[in-house]
C-alpha cells in the first residue's frame, strides 16, 4: 500500500468568481470518516457543473473556502471503520468517484468521499476514461432510457456538440432511437455530420425555426432534451407537435426558462427537469450495480469521452479558463501527479 503523505497539493475555491476565485495551496491530507474512503486522485475533468459551482450558480453552494471538483478517478488508499465488506473490497482498487454535497471535491491529490460514491473500474477502463465515467455516461443512459420507455423513435438534443451530445447520439443509435442534435455554429454541423450524424440543425441559422418545425411534424418528434434553458425550451416546444415535452437538464444560457403559457394550456406541451443525482438516488443497490456494469462496457465505445487538454493541478486556474473559453472539442482534464 502506498505511503500516505501528511500534506497534499489542492485547488481551493476562495470566492464564487470562477477561475479567478481559485488558488493552488498545500493542505493536510483529509482523513476518511467512518463510512468514507480516501482516494489518491488520478484525474478529474472540468464539467459545466463545475463551472456553475465555481460561479455560485449550481443547485447548492458550500461554505468557502472549499475544494471543487464533482467527478474523478483514483485509487482507494484508506477506508473508514464502518465501510464493511465494500470498504475491504475497494481498498487498493481503481475507482471512479463523485463527491458528496457536504464534502470537499476532487481537485486535489487526495480526496474523501462516501464508500457509496466510489465505483470500482473494470480492468479495460483507464483511469483517464474512468475520471469521466459517471456524470455524462450515466446521464446519457438515463435520458435514452426515458426516450425508450416513452416509445420515442427520434428525439431532439441541444448543445449537441457537447461530450454528452455525442454520447446520446451513439447510445441512441444502439437503442434504435435517432438523436437529432442542435448546435449553434455552422462548422459544428459539418463536424457532427462527418462523425456520422444524418441530421444536425444550427439554431443560429435564419431558417432554423422552419426546418425544426418541418422535422418535428414530419417525424412526429415529441421529446427534446435541453441543456441551454432561457429561450430554448420555448423555441423547441413551438416547433413540436401537440403533447410534446422538453426535459431541461442544463442551464448553459444561465437564464430562466421563458415559456408561452398557450402551448402548455391548449396544446398539452410541457417542460420538466432532469438531475442525475436525483435519478441515481431513486435506484436500489441492484439497479445501480447493473447500470454501472452496463455503462462500463460502453465506456470505450458509445460512452467514450475525448480529451483535448491535460493540465497539472498547479495550473488549474488556466485549465478552467481554457475550458470556459471553448467548451466543445473534448474535455479539459486535471491530471494529478503531473
Ligand atoms: N442534469 C444533469 O444531471 C446533467 C448531467 C450531466 C451533464 N449535464 C449538462 O449537460 C450539458 C453538456 O455537458 P457536457 O459535459 O457534455 O458539456 P461539454 O462537453 O463541456 O460541452 C458544452 C457544450 O455546450 C455548448 N454551449 C455552451 N454555452 C452554450 C450556450 N449558451 N448556448 C448553447 N450552447 C452552449 C458548447 O458549444 P459551443 O462550442 O457552441 O460553445 C459545448 O458544445 C451541460 O449543460 C451539463 O450541465 C447535466
């Protein structure tokens, strides 16, 4: 077992001001509580949820200063005394992990999380892919499952050039559901078509509303997944037939959803929300295990994430700034020990 040092490098959020609120510091390595595990962190991506958290706009805030980072991977190096069989099983294993609402995050050399939030990685999955194996892959599984349960043959998805947009399309293909991605830049239409997508729409085009309406009425598309919020759910609903639904799962526009009540009242159109944490919380142990096993088998294919840049912890503020400036084209990863 690796020797655990007393001090570690960590990224600290000192004020809710995005990249400028971050500082790289030396801190004591945390001790796991009775039901926790201590993870030597290997890698952690920067996700849109991290950006929202850094700006104080996520679903919850923490007392500052705190270490950010909701998702990552690493090796379990110590376990709490009440972690039981699971703790003994995980000790020394490579895991994917997420952090708890009330704990600190993963942008550090070591991190503590609940034993339930450390998921063992299959041998074929690298620590790098493992670091991005929970948030987007499980969301893709959940959204495609909801489309399948609703009997939808085709669905819309916005912010379509995102890592999740690519996953949704590939997983949809496997499940017989066409995911029609909507992007906001003409060059992304070309890029996504080169990756095998038959139909990609550009929301910045002058003919977008008409094209979308023709498509939705022609193919009877009644479900859309929206990562943008603001005006977007209404733009989608306006183009969709009666009895359509938009599921909002992101707030990239950082704006409240604006809706025309007529569509809700007279055309039975609706908007709901999706949050992975809530969805996972509704699963029992067996369902979670089966879902995790299924996601792992797809991590090298449908649920794979491209990485475009890797930064050491010491350069975390630059990494966040780079990601914020251009989010498409692959994840920016913090790699510990580099
Ligand atoms: N609810 C949940 O539980 C849950 C779970 C996982 C992910 N998510 C959400 O899923 C979305 C995608 O995540 P990801 O990790 O796949 O993202 P990502 O790979 O980092 O890509 C983000 C994408 O968002 C686009 N974008 C950014 N701001 C935009 C805006 N104002 N309007 C339109 N497009 C915008 C970017 O396109 P450009 O190149 O045009 O900037 C980029 O393609 C995020 O909203 C995230 O919060 C939600």
